[in-house]
C-alpha cells in the first residue's frame, strides 16, 4: 500500500519541502487568516465501496491535511458496561500491526504528525494531522490505517488503561463538581444510555474484560458505521485514494441501531448530596434538544442572552452583578443524536444556596413567560452571525463541523445556510420554542455541598 500511496501523492502538488508542522503553523497563520475567515467552504461528499460516508473540503492555504474517522461508537453504546467505549477507543493506539504503543508514537512523531482519538456520548473518533508532502503524509496515513484496522489490544495495555480509568473514577469521587454532574445526568436521562458516565464507574470497570473490548470494536468500528471528514491541501482524487488507504480494510459491518428517545420529565426532582466542599455546586435542567432539531436555531438564539453569552447574559447580571451570589453562572443546550441536556449551573457559598436557587428559578420563569427583549435578541443575533466566520477560520475548526454534519446527517449546505437560518429567527419563534420546550416546573435540581 505504501508504494502506491506515495506515488499518488507525488503526482500532486508538492510545496514547502521538509518543514515540521509546528514551525509551519506559526509562520503561515498570519498570511492565511484574511483568506479563510469569510470563505464558506464547498463540501464534497461520496461513499466508499464498503459503506463509509466521506465529507471533503480542499484547503490549499497551508500544506497540511486533517483526516478524522467518526464512528457511532460512543458511550451510548456501552450496553450496561459503562466505560467500554472510552476504553476501546483508548486502546487502539496502544498496540497495532505488531507495533508497541511507543513504536506507534515514535512513527507519528518522526514525520511531525499528530494522532487523535477520543470518545464521548455519541461518537468515537480516530484521526491524524499531517504535512502533505509525500514523505510525511505517506507514513502518517499508513500508521493511521494500522491503528484503525489492525489493533492488537494487548493484555498489558488493557490492564494498564483499565487501572488508569479506575483511578480517575476515585478522583471524580473527590470532586463535588463531578459528583453533581453525574447525579444530574442520571436524574435527567433516567434509564436512557446517556445517563451513565462515559468514563465508567466502579461496578462496570470491575466487569469489563478484554473480550468485551474486542467484541465492541468488531461491532462498531466498521465502515457502515463510519463518517470520514477530510480537510487539507489535496485534490479530490488524492482524497479518495487516502480514504481507500485508511478504511478499505475495515469490514463493512452494520450501522448502529437507533438509540431510544429521551423521555421528557413529568415532575420536578431535587437531589441533595452532602459533601464537605468550600462551595455548593448546583445544576438545574431538563432534556433539551437534538442535532437537526426543528427548534435548534430558535433555542440556540434563546439561550444566548439568558445564560449563554458570558458576562452579557441575564443570569450573570442578576445573580453575579446585582446580588454577588456566584462568580460564574451559565446556561447551555448540549444537543446530541437524541435530546441532550438543557442545563443551568453555578457555584455559591453554602449559606447563599437557597437565595441563589430562588433567583435562578425566578429568572427562568420570567424568561420563558416573556422571552428576550428586542434589544437582547438583536444583539444576540448580531453576535452569533458576526462571530460565525471565526468558527470556520481554520482546518481544525472546519474538520469539527464536517464531522458533525456527516455524523448527524445534517444538510450538506448547513454551513452555507447557517447565517440565513439564524437570521430567520424572530421574537415569535423564540417565544414559541421557549414555551413548548422549556418547563420551569419540571426541572431536575442537583445540589452538592455542606448541608
């Protein structure tokens, strides 16, 4: 594979010989900034012979390439063994094609390439960033293919990574913020797969075996369950050959089955956890929205002036500035394949907890009843649309969007229409979405601190 791939890459444009990536970024970013900030990328898409979806954007400003393979293999697929998805993903680079983890790392480092891997609730990713000159890119792509398609899952690495995860669980037990976050997820999601901690818990980590890891990999790391995002200085035909080199050895497999819907809350819940912390940690919220939701843009805009715009938000103005009850207070929607959370959070002194909660409840009810002021809405729309070009002003940021668009089956013109979709949001849409989707009388409240 190496000779063929190298010859294909050599036939393409060859620029900037032999410089390492770290030196390149610093010297070129000022030259390319004005070019890419306002450009809307044209996304090319196709499907591989074995079923993987591909999204590609050529970017010739700098001689770099980002490749990311995204699988529907996040912790929502753990099936009762919390932590299995994260563990499987983390072991891919711990041994592959007979190479040790150190040998794999040294191979990537020798050509200035950076491997990436991660797993969250919905997705697991494996990818690489490399210079596009053939002598660097060929090695990077070959090594990525080995990690992805020929993992060895060595026993010693499995035990080492499992022990590391167990230590991390113990550390979370000493963090009031982590305790509150886990309790909040369990209360909001109930028996849905999103309820369990992605990094595992005591019970599940004692049960997971190496066979579980291998089975999980065989089921979910397959072409029909994969989306590939590519951004960089290659032409379409080169991108196609690179994709073949990376995923052609993956089994076709099957796409992961649909997740169950997240059920709405039917009543308010309050969970109080006694913990000897200096401050009380608070989360309040409910199930929110999913990617591609019909109310996505309306709720996105609605949250901005309420608690999503930092120091300019209502929550900060009332709870921090007027009453001095918290240094940081915020709200956010976290859309997933199914409804993620709508959450409000803050930390406050123990003796101020009830006052802070009362103000939070009052502000939420007032906002749902009346919505934002005209000036707030106008300022939010201006801020969101004005800042959007900065969200796609680099290859890495664009790669994130391509991954999201492909994985969640969003319209291929999502980036083209983002500003127009935001601009179509008006007061009526915001108020309607708030009334239908946010329910102050059915919120989960989690309080962790001295009681």
